[in-house]
């Protein structure tokens, strides 16, 4: 009798499972799919900055930071820029009498979690860097200008830049 009950229950479960509503399969020519496709919003491709624009934005940010005096309260003997050699050379040419002097990065000693050092003088140095985002919807660009002279002397400014007459200019600084 037990076998008959088990067999009967098995058939009942099978019958109920077959009678359960199935997920509706939609085909691409059905009205539901066409309605969803008609209401879909196309996502525009992400804008990318040209390398020349990135370099120009870096120069604008480095110029801003170099014209401030983050180093006045300490005896720094050099400023290093986190940029390629040609960018550093351009900033050295633009600011030939900067105090402390701008130097190429190979002259920096970078002990972990300590103040960077100028290899020429073995004195503290400061590093400036620029982090640039992709363009915003309005074609402006957000960026961070950072300074670092060890864990205790570090900071940043947030920039929004816009291109005016072919040149990147700072719109706001926070």
C-alpha cells in the first residue's frame, strides 16, 4: 500500500508541476519587446580627453599650485612634479627662479611614509601631482591638484576647468 501511495503522490506532484504557469517567452517581434525598445534611453559613449588636453590641464594645475606657497613654513629644497620629463622641463622653463626650485623626479628620494628628500641637498622636498577625470556632460573637466611632503604635510585642491578659446582655464577651485 505504501508503494501505491508514493506512486500516487509522485504522479500528483508531476501533474501539478506541469500545470504550473510557465514564464512567458517574448520574441523580438512582439509588442512588449517593441514597447520596451521604444522607451529605452541610449547611453552616449564616454567622452575621452586628448593627450594634449591632459597635458595642458596638468600645466594649468601645476601653475596654480606653484604660485601658492605650501612650503613657506618649512625648509624645502625642491619641488618635484609627478609628470613626464617634458612636462617638468616646460614648468622649469616657465618658473626658472621658483623657490624652492623645480627639479626632475630622478633627483628625488622617496622613503616610505616619510618626507620626500632632494638627493642634491638631502633636505625635505615637496611633490605636486594632478589627477584628471574624463570630461563632464558640459565638457568641463574635474581634477585634483595634490601636494605631498610626507604624511603630515599633504593636501589637495579640487578644480573644475573649462576650455575657452582653445585654452583650458580654471573655473572653480575648492
